[in-house]
């Protein structure tokens, strides 16, 4: 965090994250703390691969399967 704008930006993001509803597809913010160099976010542990890795591993998606994945992503 280098400027007052950086600090305001991260604080705004934390505020938004604290107001998100609990949802299966949204990581939960557990806690935050600041030191002189950074703001640390303690997030829910999400095990498994990244979404991108799952998509690449599957290779080809039908339009129906791609629509189902997209629906899951935006269904918040």
C-alpha cells in the first residue's frame, strides 16, 4: 500500500467482502489485519484446483455444459 488511495481502495474492498451474503460459490472473509506494509486477508480455505485448471482438464465443453458452468459462476 503506497498511497492513501491504495489504502482507501483496499478498505472499500474489505467492506464489500464483509457485506457479501453467505453462498456456496463465494469465499468467506474470516478476518483482516494491517501492518506497516500490507493488509492481510484471512480467507476461507478452498481446496482443489483452480476453475481454469478444471476447464483445461476437461478440454471440450458443449454449449449446454458451458452454460451450466457459467450459470454456477454468476449465480450469486
